[in-house]
């Protein structure tokens, strides 16, 4: 998500996506991309 995570609660469309993806939503930063990559590489 390109928006700052501190602002995610203030946008209705982001809140809807966050409800769907839960903790699997990451900011579009190097740390966020690293977290997303780690999440995708985990076996469920």
C-alpha cells in the first residue's frame, strides 16, 4: 500500500481491503516489501 500505514484507518477503501487481507497488508517501503516477501514465502 503506498499510503502511510498511520493513515490506513482514515480511508474507507483501504479499511475494506485491510478487512479482507488482515495482517497481510504491507506498506510500499523496503521494510514493507521485505515483510510481504517473508509472508509469501511461509507455508500455510
